């Protein structure tokens, strides 16, 4: 295969060119050796590239071309034989740098006896997130990836596609600045593929950086700003998709439906100016993915039931940076604050009491639900109202009653 030199002007025209460099790779080489330290395979061979903040960068190439090896080198899971790597200005093995990275590996490595909620709680604990944040983010992520109805099932019972969904959720639990996705749509149905592509776009709009390694070229074409194509461990082509895919010697004209007489006049004019080549007229078609999603959406609107993964919700609020991403305890207080009672019913005239005093507000903000015997009594609150409030607090925080 003839090597295609990277376009030196691509960085100039790249809209991300003035952004912060998140990943810098120079002369990266990785040679695997056998037991006797003899060279066995040159997986990555003198690779150079940069990835900037807010960019979606694609790693493409056939099997064994060096994509996954590059990803592992960026994560510090492998040591380079030669070359230099920087992630956020530090070595990939810098501990604080790792806390800013989210990684979805090619194969889902999960504890099969944990359920979805326990899995996200486990990974959130690794990043030392407090209990309120873990609960809040886990709920949003399960809703986002379409697994909110299967939160009590052990992940070992999941299909491959459902495991990819929970794997994606764990990769985002720490709200990372750099997201590395290795074959993220492997095993997913077309609905899941579309949702992941929408998620990638949303992350990029928020200024996060995404590195995507995939064999599905249509997925890469839909979301990537720039791509690098590997073969034999070397970079064979690199640039924006517009630069690499444009055909400057061909022109396409799209119009609404024309009358037969108008079409004949247009073709006559075009044929006078075209001495060689074929002039074709046909109807544009939508791709299969769009048609599939349309059919499924109609089935959902007809109230068809499914026991598998559901279509996820929009991107989790904390990943979008929305103001609606409130801590779980704040939402609980909004739901549990009782309306102020009429003065005549609870106190002498002129001494109306609030439904919850300051000490009781402090008790409600604790992450752990308390038992009726330990919970301070709400002012002038009936026992049955107190039991209902405690039950609602337990369910909202995901705790057993």
C-alpha cells in the first residue's frame, strides 16, 4: 500500500487548532519481544499526532494495525519502546491525570455478580466520589444508557450489547475530560449506536475530548473531526474527513422534483458542457440506519413492549453541565418539604410555624435514610405522613426500606 503523507495544512484549517493540546504523541514506537527479548512484532512504528480539546479524533485501521496498542500506550498500560507521549501535559502514568480519563475497553471487564447500580457505585468509589454524587450520577447514567429497568439484574446475565451500555456508563461516572472509546458500538443495536454517537457529539460540544477507535467507518464518519488511518503500525493518512473524502473532480447538484420539460432542458445544458464522463439523475435515499430508527420509533409509539434494553434518555445532566444536575439530597428536600400549616391549626394566632425547622432540614440532608425511632419528629406532622416521607427518601436514594 502506498503511503499517503499527512497534509501539513490540516492543522491550519482545523477549527480546533487553537485549542489546548490534550494528547501529544511524537515518534511513538512499540515493539513486542519474545521470552528471549528478540523482536517479535512492531505494533506501532514512529507515529506522530496531536489531539486537541473539544475534538473527536478517530483511530482507523484493519485488525492488528496498532490501534488498540496505541490506546493502551496512551493509558499507561503499556510502556513505549521509543518515543514521547503527553496527556494533559504529563506522563500517561501520572495518577492525577488518570482521574481525568474515562475508558471503555474493547471487551467489557465487569464483576458479573454485581448489578448495574452496584457496578456504577463501585467505579464511582474508585474515584472517591461522595455517596450523594455517586447516587445522583448512577441514576442519570442508567437512564441515559437505557438500563434503568434492569438495575437489579446481575451484569453477568446481560447480553453483549447491554454490557457495552453499562461499560459506557462506568467510563463516564467521573465526568472525564478525555474519553477513550475502543469499539464502543460493538454488539450494540442501531438504536444504541445512534445514542452513543449523539453522546459523543454532546461531549465534544461541552469541550471534552474523545478518542474513538472503531472498525465501523460509518460511525467514525458521523462524529469524528479528524482521523488517522493505520496500516502496519504506521500512519498512512491523517486529516479532516472533508479533506480526505472530498472528490474535487465531481460535482453533485440537489434540487426539488423538477418537471419533465425542465429536467430535459437542464440535462441538455449539462451535456453541452460535459465532454467526458457519465451524467446521472436519481432520487436521493436515506441510509439504512435512519430507516431502521424510524420503524422502531413507530413501534414504540404503538406501545409495543420489549424485555431488552430500552432506548436511553438524553445525555446525563451532569455530563452536559446543566444547572438541573442537582445533588440527590437537594432534590429530596424539594420533594419532602411540607407546605406551611394554617396558623390556627398548629399554633396560637400570629405564631405560624414552618413545616420543617433547621435541625430537621439538616437531618434530611444526610445520605442514609434513618429509622422512625432515630428520625427527629417533624413539627406538627402526623405519624402516617412521617412514614410516607421516610419511605420516599429511601426510594429516591436507592436504599432498602
